[in-house]
């Protein structure tokens, strides 16, 4: 079968990075470490494994960064992934085949996929304390068990991702979809659950908080939806760069949107919106607010967005880091001075919401089925896998009007 595979080749990476300075097309050229290849068909790995055919697989921001070679070799996560690997982890489709021990689904079922390769998919028993607690993204065994190192589908050599026509997963990773939940809604399950976990784990104080969502890509827009679910009376300010993001943010419940990329303008706008007093710098640098928003959910997490976030958050407020970018110095004195709660948030697992404790994806499916959440309109562009270069070009260039770009597989229900 055809699959989009990334190979760890230092010469290719080095040459692609150099050529990328001349033309961004180098990152998806014949020279690049990513290519569409023929690989063996997906097979049942064990009694409790499933093969499904993707209908839609979303292009995640992390995949874009990998294709653009934005990582650093000293990133510690590099020690728990393996190569080569087939990319793609935001997927929904149809069960094609099941092992003899599978009880959750049967062939023909429409499903959404939890990509995380924690203890159970790795065949590890007893499972680690994190998995017992439902904190599947904090599993202690991402480098152990029956699979090569890898956090989730898309960065594990033995668990090819969903930029392919067939995918093998453990039955614990599949969740059945009701008839009234569309594939467009289901393919947004992973990004919604990422943001949902962040808001549930570190919710803003009070019943009517003022919350700022930094960035209006898929994760940021999902964070707006998640805040409205968890704190329905919250006032949400969104920082959105492109017109389609502004429109989507407002549709999902943002009361105000900020389109400026200037740190000073963002801080001054938040000061006006929250009636906070700016403390102006004596020599140079950005202002810091004496008050500000109750919480920031930063889906970009670049040094400049973090610096602005800590300056606009009220004392003892929350800055939640739900994205990953390359590090560099920023002025972080406000963290100590305002006694901020700066917290990381990694993916999702078993979550408690509305008095019910179950997997985040099950909560998401329920929210979609009830009409409480509908993110399906965020899927703006679809491409066949063979047009992967055009798909990534569209996803990376937000001036195309895209929000979520997905690979569409026409024969999923054949």
C-alpha cells in the first residue's frame, strides 16, 4: 500500500535545510526525508488488534513542523521515537478486519482513533501507574513492550500512521461513532481532546472568567470550544491572524478577537478589554499588566507568545502550554512576580467531565452527538494522498484560507 513515510537521514535533512533557504519547495522535494512509498499492507498484529481504513486523516501542526524540519537534535523526545515511520495520527474511518480477541468493534463499524501507544497497545501487563490512573500520555513505557519506541501513531516504526490506506491499531485505541457524528467532526477528535484536557486539568477560576486563547489554528480553535464546554459563561478573547481564523473563533464563541502580531498592541488591547493598568518599561521592552486575563491557553508556545502571555495574565492566573515550539530566551520575570501558574499540558487520556470519567474521545463523541460541539466546519480542504505535496503546501500557507487540511480516502467504506 502507499504511505507517506519519514526516514531519518542526516545527509537528506542537512541538504534539505540548506535548500529550504532558497525555496520552501525543498521540504517536500525528492531530496527531502519524507516521501510517498510503497510499504507492506497493514496486518493484525495480535488477537486484540484491528485494521481500519481511514476516511479522513488530518494534517497536524506537528507533522507540518516535522516536514519543515523545525526540530532540534537535542529534543529529549527524540529518544522515544523510532524511524522510519509513517506520519499521521488524527484519523477516522471504517474497521476492515479484527483479531479473534476483539470485542469493542466489528468490521464495518465507523470509528475514531486514539493514536497514543501506551502500555496496553504495547502488550505490557501490568500497566504502569500513569496508565492505571488514565494518564495515557504520561505512560512510562513508550520505549518498551512489543513495539519500537514511539509516543503515538506517526512516530513509531512498528505502528505506521494514518497517512496510508490501511492502519493497524489495538482495540483499546478505537471508539465507535454513532450515525449522526460525521467524519469531519470525528477527524477533529484528537485536537479537541488535547485542548479539552488542558482546560479540564487547569480550568480558569470562577464561573465567569476572562480567558485568552493564543493562536487560532486547530488546537487554538478547539480550545475556544473546550472553554465554552467547561466554563459556558467564560468571556473568551482569541488572538487570530487570518480572516478564516477570526470567523471560526467567533463562530465557536470568542467574544473578541485580536489580529495584531505586535506584542505591544496585544498587551494594550488586553489592558483595555480587562480594564487592567499597564506598567510601562522604563528603558525598553514590553509593558506588564497589573491585572489581566484569568487564564491563557497558548496553542503556539513560541518564546514571544509566552512572554506576552505572562505579561497579560493576572496575578496567580494560569498560563497553559498546549503547543510546542523551538526554545530561546524570553523575559520571564512576570512568572515569579505575579506568582503565575505556568503549566504544561500533554495530549489527553481518561478525563472526568460532568461527573462522568471516561476517555476524552468518548466525551468528544458524546458532545458531538448532543450538538454541544461541532467542529466539522473547520475541515476546509481535502486532498488524496497522492497529492500530499499540495496538501502540505496548503496547510502551511494559511493565506490559502485553510483551517484544517485532511487527506481523504475515497474507498474507506468500499
